C-alpha cells in the first residue's frame, strides 16, 4: 500500500489512546462486589438491575449508579448509601487512577503530529465529563484540537455534584481543546455522525485517517464513510476473561452484544487497511502527516453578527478586568503609603534620629523615601502596564463598534463610556482617564516630597521635656517637709 498524505487524524479514545477497559474494570468491580454483598441478591438479579440503569442513561460509566439501582432500594432507605459503600468507592477511585495512563507511544506520537500542524480530533462514546477529565489527566488538553462526545447525563434529584467532587469545576474542564457534542442517542457505528464531524471541522475525506480499536464500531464505520481506516489492534480487550462482566451490565442492547461477539469470533469480510499491532507509533510507517489546510468557510450575515457580539462581549469583560486591576492597584498604593506614614508619625513623636557618616537626620525621612519609592512603583505598574492593556482593549472594542455600528447599533457602549470619560472636567480642565491617573499619582508624590522637606525643617520635641517629672517642685518640697515636721511633733 502506498503512503497516504494525511492532514486530519480522527481518533477513538477508549482502548486506542489508553486501556479503557482496564480503567472501567478497576473502578467498577469493587462497587459491583459491594452491591452484590449489600443487596443479598443473585448475580443475575444484580446484573439485570445495573444494566437497566446503564441502558436508561446510555452509558456504562454512571457515577450515580448506587443512587438508582433497584437492588439497593432497601439499603438506601436505611441511610446514606455513599456512607455505606464508602470503602468500596474509595477503592474504586484509587484503582481507577492507577490504571488511568496512556499507552506507551501515544503521547510522543500525538505531540509529533501537533508539531507538524496536523489536525487531531477525538470522537468517543464516553460522556463529555469523563472524556474531558481523562484528557486533562493525560496532558492532552490543547494537543487534541477538538473533542466530540455525547452530552453528560442528568444528575439525579437530591444529589449534590459539588459534594461529590473533590476539586473545583475548572479542574475537570478542558481549557484549550474545543468540546463539541454528538447528537443525543447516537452511538457508533454511525457513518452519518462521522460525516457530520468531518464536515464540521472542514476536513476532506481523502486526507483523513480514522484510528480505532473496534473492528465493529470503528474500522467498519470508517470504511463506510470512505476514510483511511486504521485498526488499533493493540487495544483490543474483547478476548479478556473479565470482558464478560462488561457485556452483562453494559448499556448496549442485546443485539449490540450479539453482533460484536459474532464479529470478534468469526471476523469481518474485509481486512483493515492498516493494522497497528503493537503501538500507536506504527502509524508513521504508513502515512505522511502534513499541516491541516484550514478552509475559509463562508458564513451568513446573521452568524457574522453573532460572532461579532461574542467578541465584543469578551472585549467588554477585558475592559472590566483591567479597570478593576487599576482600582485595586491605587487602593493598595494608598494602603501601603498610609502604613508608612503611620510609621513616620511614630518616629517623629519619639524624636528618633539617624546618624550616617556624621550626618544626622530624622529617622522618618527614611520612611518617606520608602513611601516615595513605593508610590512611584505603583504608578509605573498602573500607568505603563494595566492602563496600556485597558486602552488596548478599549481601542479594539471601538474598532468592532465602528465596523458594526450600522447593523448592531446597540454595541456602542464602549464609545459612550470613552466619550463620557474624555469630557470629565476638574477645576475647569478636561481630564481624560490618563490625565486623571497622572494627577492622582502626582498629587500623592507632591505631598510626600513636602513631608520629606518638613521633616528636615521641623525640630522634634524632646520626649523628656514633655514627660511628667516624678520629682515635685521646690515649693512643694518645702510644704511636704513642713507638714511632716508638724505631724512628727509630740
């Protein structure tokens, strides 16, 4: 087979990039065993009850299984079911994290594709939450360009997701990789969904390759669409003895299970175009990967307006962010300088002086110098850092508003604010935001310089002169002595 030139790689995730079955089995088996133990039901009854929930939720990875499975109804009535199964849940979480790792050659291979500019797309049946969490754990956020997955299942009534999660929401969400959802209820193999993905990312079928571990759900689907199909044979898990448990409790219909079993045992009526026997990196033997040529797709006027509004909203958020930073900087500057002024007052009251190289000067002068230095530092940060970024965001918003002023007149907020800011008058002078900033810091600097000079020109009072003497005056002494003498007479 001749080498193909590829600019788009579409990947299955589970058992292609990592051992999904090992992760699933490690996290499910401890909970399964505990359900059997607590419920006291037969294995067939437990399997049927679990499968009923999985099929209703369209996934074999369901976080709230123990809250819904019928065989635990009595246990739930007796108390908090998560407290009763706490040890099993902790064991499942620990075993899952131990198994959650990429196949050996996956990361360096994907990184090599990324450096070449090849577009990398993931298409999985696993719910969005689980898939995003795994990509973050693998360090693939941003390496994979787009993730296509089903939407997350609904949360049962009375269950607080915040109490179950150990980390903030940002920990589980992708920051760089774009997340898109496949149509509800649509599972592999579905050639129409795959064609929609190709169209949505602007790729060409003749320059795409699809990599997956399942002959039934991945390879056959790719061939139906006309993509170069690659079988990740190293990721097959169907022949493991433990695989029977997944088949008994999975969300697949009975027809799905029977069909996959038939394909696994008898084989397909075709041979995959490319077979990766031992590692993902073998794909470089068969394909030449090039930079993705991103087509410029025409968009409607309505869509262009929506895009402009979204960009403008983001610019407005940036305005507010940098404006808030400037206000915080000035407040902090006043707080720091105020604390130093308090220290100056203390040194003045105590009459503290410093002598350096024979030159005596008030100790408070050093604090004034420190206050001036801090004040100047805050000015530089405010004027030449945050203020510049704020003006850049304002200018960019002005360009958007000018361009769409006729079609979207309501987005003129930035222009209105700028005009109002430029028309501010102080003592009859027009003071825009930059002038007000300079006036604020200039006024503070002048006050500190005046204070610095006053410290040298003003003599501090001696602390002993103002203190109350413990020795009484001479007249008072005589009076006391006279009184003592009078009382001492017989």
